């Protein structure tokens, strides 16, 4: 019988994946006014994986706890995760952080907050998205494992927990896949291929309303979240220039020559 | 068809492009093509796009027999002139060479309809770029009594946009400019050949929405939508084109240009002639331009999808939706179990509900205040759960899920068409009897000795789905191949069934060629006589889209 898992799943509220982000007129923040926010897709996969571990073996998982750091609105991300099947949640409300300033909550600060929270919670497994699709840092998981001094397996595409408590994680690497095995405690970060998250059922949304969310502050956890980076400028990606039609092979060749392609 | 496909490709390239650039994180993830979340998005896009294309590839190898051969009772009208080299020379004098198609391969896409049921024998396709060019073409055709078929995206479902014999096809594909848009009033004036989806994307950039949306949006033209009075998914919220179209510019059979491009909401000055063109299906004139009143695009859209046990409960859910969602309700679509089984056969997407249900409903709300809408939807859904009207349900948590859920409704025609052929009935029936029609249809086929859905049977599935909010049912009989014997079992039985309940034999697809003999089941003889008189006045030689319903 493997040790019972107490899983912490850190989640983040980000601009919806299907929405095209725009830089504001002052070129200093990504426009967030009236923009739809959702649970970060990689976090969604992490929650799904935790719930699946429980579904695959009822006795294996003792608890699934979500934790999110940010503004009070991060509650939305927690609610989505609770409706997917997590048991409880914690919201680390960071003063001075709102939607437009989400990028100033940096990976190292988040990793420190998570470390303090995980230490307190007595968890033995962290499953989290490999990156948030807003800053695309792909750092928090690794930093957290380093701070906790736990084993880490990033970019997971398959997770197995053996009888003796060894966790094997298959991860996609250039040219194939690699399987890592380690004893708990451990940090796993999720890649896209790990699973397809479920749709959230109505009864689960209703049940989620009754689940508990603890509120904490960085001060409670003894972490300083002052940004260490300065955003110098923000710019939209260059606009794609439309193509043109040519009516003969000759004109195609001359066009190609014109742009120096041949 | 070549042009149509090219247009679709252009649209799809753009859409994929925007998805790929939206979030670099997902694009740079390894093995994106099949990576889980990435795959969800791509599969959804692919399915949506193929819906727009209306199953062009699935049956592409199958030869479509000429309509004239399939329907020997229809004979070519001897009054019409025959196309001569001199006619073509004349057209060459007014149009550039690229706007004149005569090659067999080029023509087939314009001769064959999107259902691949009808195949005309036109020898000439003209693609004018301006209203003036259309006028010159029609003047010549009028003088020479050459019959014509105006054609938009050729996505029609009743064979109305393709020729039967040698009618000249006038394709509006090259008239695709947005003429003007007023940001204050929301009135857009477009060329008839503007593609619906492209126009809607243009409006989206300005915060507006086209009041019409339908599965073929990636290919269909607005002129064609107006000519066929298309209904679609937004009718429940924004009403029919008879209300939102403010003006029509058309070229008559003798080349006269009718300038009715009004931009007024209120205009009580005599007969509202433009209404005649809406739903005329090309039998009165060629629509070349349209002005449309567009509503503001809703900032907040929610979608829920749920499973129900009986049609009775579907109706209860609808009544509750009207009272509890009220002004934010923007779609109420229902689907039966069979239709979802068919979509699941071809979809790579996860089904929204794990267990099977007899009926499914998709509810969409559109509003301007997220908290307000969320709360309304939440209360509505909780009420449904508590009163046990629904068995199970899900709510889209993000835009990707929202789009994916829609594919379970929009993907039905596409997945049915993949089986071979589809007998489509698009009917309006009083709500309480709506689904009875599907059950009766199954019973009738079985009674006549047909098996449904077995390995050996030609009939793959009999499904019902549609815009419940509008009392509009789509009864589809999917077959491996079209069979006259099956057609005879279904028709005119279907139409008689509808007539008994004072329904309409065509709620939104129109009549075209397919429903030509059945008009009498929905319209009284005195009405048909009036329609004929109108036709006689505007098109005395009958050259506009002949052999169709009138």
C-alpha cells in the first residue's frame, strides 16, 4: 500500500486561452478591462490529473487542495478547480495585485509563497501546470522543488503511482519520451498531453459552493513579494503582412528575386 | 466550388493563425499537434471549418447524376434561348477573361449542389464584379431570353442555387466588398457576395454582430442568405432577415437596377418591395447589395449543455428558460440521442456528458454583465436540477469549452453527410408535436420494411434536432446512398404530416428544386396564385432561376 497522497495543486487565473491579448494604449500593461479570464489550461490539466488519481484508486488520495495567489478574483480559478473535484482551497490574497498587475507577481515570489504553504499543509505531492499562459515563465514548479528540496518531474505526459510509493512520470523530450521514477515527496508539472480535462458538471458546481476556501496573506506566510524585475516596455507581436497573388511563374520568380529569396 | 473552397481556406488559415498566435505558450509546447489541450482546440476548429464546407470532401468521388436524367418529368423550357458563341463573345466584351468560366472542371463546382444531389448542365459561369456588370449581363440575357441562376456560396440544401439544364450561372463571388458601416447605427451595407463569416469578423472588430449565424458561415454569401431568407442560430434573439434587412439592391430580369438600399429602420411609404426579394430564391432578380441593421455584440456569452430524459422535459426546460433567462437567452437548441451518436462517430472531442441521454439541450446566454448573466444562468440551471427536469448538465468554463460544446450541435449536418447522403426536412411544427414527427418517421420506415442503423441497411440513422426556440425541427434521414424508393416512403408523407398540423414544409432552407412539388402543403392556392402573379410581373419571360419552386 503506497502512502496516502496529500496533493496540493497550485492554480492561476489568466486571460482566457481563446482570447487574443492586446497591449493597452500606454504600452505598459496587457489590456484586461472587459477581458474574459479563465483557469490556466495547464493548471486545469493538473487538477484533472489529481482528480483522476483519486478516481483510479479511492484509497490512494487523501486530499486535494487548491492554492492560488493573486487578487481576490483568483477565487474564480479556485471555484473552477473545486467544481472539477478538488476538496478545498486556499487563496493567498496579495495586496496591490489586480488583473492588470498579474505579471508583477513573479515566479520566485510565487514559489516562495507555495513553499511556505506546502510546508504548512503537510502535503507530499504537488501537481501544477508547467507554465501559466500569461507570462510563459515555466519556472515556478522548478523553483518550488528547489526551495522544498523535493524531487521534480517537469512536463509530465503520464503519471503512475506504484504500490511501494514510487511515482513514475513520463515526460516528453526531444526525440521521444523519458520516464523518471522517484519517491515522494515530489513536484510534478503538467504538459498538454497528460489528459483532457472534464467538463464541469452542474451538480459539482453546486457542490463546490459549499467547499471551504481559506484566506491567507503573504505576511501570514512570511514571504516578501516585492517585484525584482522591472518591465521596460510591452509591445504587440509584429502584424502579419498579407500575401499577394501572382499571375505567372515569371512574375513569381521576379517577386522572389525582389525580396532576395532566390 | 473552387472559389468557394479557396474562400474557406483563406478563412481557416486566418483562424488557425489567430489561434496559434494567441498564446505562444501553447504553440511552443512540444508535440503540439496531438498534445492534449492543443488537440482539443484544433479538432474543434477542424470540425467547425468542415461544417462550413458542408462535407465537400467526404463524397467527392461519387458521381452525381444529371438532374435532368433523375427527374425526366422536368423538360427544358423551349421559350429559352440557347447559348451561342456570339453570346459568349458579348460577355467577353463586358467582363475580364478570368470572370468567365467554360471549362468542364471549373463548371462542375457551380453545377453540383452542396448536398451532391443535383447536377446541372450549365456551360457558362459569369462572375461579375459590379452591379453595373450584372445589369449588362441581365440586359443581354433578357433580350436573348437566356435563363440564369444567381449563385452565392452554393451552400443551399434544396438545390435552389444550381442550374437544372443549361442556365447561365451568375456567381456573385467577386462582389465581396463591404460598402459602408455606420458605427453609431450599426447599419452595414455589403455586396451580395460577402462571405457571412468574414462580414461577422469585420463587425466583431467594431463591437457589432451580424444578426444571422449558421453552420455554412465560412462559405455562404450574404446575398444568398437574404435571397433564401436563411434562419440559423441567432434567429431566436435577433429575429428573421425580414426584420433586420433594411434595404436590397437588385438587378431585374431585363437589366434594370432597383436601388432599394435604404438605411432606415422606419419607412412607411407604400409597398415594402424589398421583402419580396427576401426568400425569393433568385426567382425575381439578382440581389447585388444589401443593407442590414446589426446589433451590438454581447460582451458576455455563456453556454450550458444538458441531458434530458424526454421531449416533454425539453419543453419544460424551454418554458423555464424564457421566464428565467429572459432577455439574455440567445439560443435554445435541442438534439436527440441519435444525432449525438453520429457526431461522436467522427469527433475527436470529449463528449460534454459522459452518460447517454435521450435528449440534449444547448442553452446560450448573451448579455453585457458577467455577474448578472452568471447568476441568472446559475439559478436557472439549479432550478432545473432541483425540479428534476434535467438529468445532468455541464457549463462551459472557458472559451475553448464553449466552442467545443457548440460543435456538438453545429457538427450534426457535417457528420450525417459523411455517411453518404441525407434526406433533410426542415420544418416548422407547433412545439408540442415537434419531436413526434421523428418518432413517426422511424416507425413508418420500419413499417415499410426498412432497418435503421444495421450493417446491411441503407438507412444509417433517423435524427431530429433543431432550433427549438423557433419551433424549427430538422428531421434528417442519413443514408449510405440516395434511393428513390426511400424517397417515396418519405415524400410526400412528411409533407402531409406537416400539413395536418398546419406546419411549414420549409422553415429556413427554402424550397429550391427539392421542394418544388410540395409548396401546396404549406401555402393555400390563393397565395400560390398571388406568388405566380408577382413572378409574372417582374420576370415575364421566366428566365430567373427556372424549374424551381415557382
